């Protein structure tokens, strides 16, 4: 099973949304993780609310540092436009998705960011097949 890692600074919005969508759409085909270079310690309430709209419980996730992800090589390490390169993470492929941090966006803008992340995750999963 191929492993994917999504990283943003706080591991509270973008990387959490990406992990959730990879779990939803990747089903049992991928092993998915998310992490933060400077984790906030909690998942953003707007992220939890917008995923609840889609029937996914993001409240069961938690914000974690890179030191808590499994070691080993990942197929993809995806950063979320935050400038983090995560040199400590071994990955066959690296991508940076230039996605603005949605934490201060209004609800409609936040949903647009969520939907963009879903679209990018689906394209990534298609690339893996």
C-alpha cells in the first residue's frame, strides 16, 4: 500500500482536509497521514464543520508534529503552500500545492478552499493508479 503524507504548518486545516479526502476517496488503496512543522495542537473548528457538512468526522483527528508520523519512505510528501520542505521525510515524489491558509476565511471561501483540496487529492489518487 502506498503512503501519502500531507504537511502544513499547524496541521489544523489544509493538511487535515487533505488527509480526510484521501481517506474518503482512497479507501483501502493508500495509507494516509498528515502532520505539521509547528502543529497547533488542535484541528480548526471551521475544518471540522465543513467536513461535517460532507458527513466526515474530522473531530476525531488531532494536530501532530512530524515526529509522530511513521518513519519510512512515502510515495508522496505534499506540502500545502506553506514553504515547508520537510527534509526529514523520505519521499519518492514531492509536490507543493499553493493553497492559501483558509483559517481566517469566511465560511464560503473556506468551502472553496476545502473543495480545491478535494479536487487536488482526487487528481493525486488518479495519478497513483
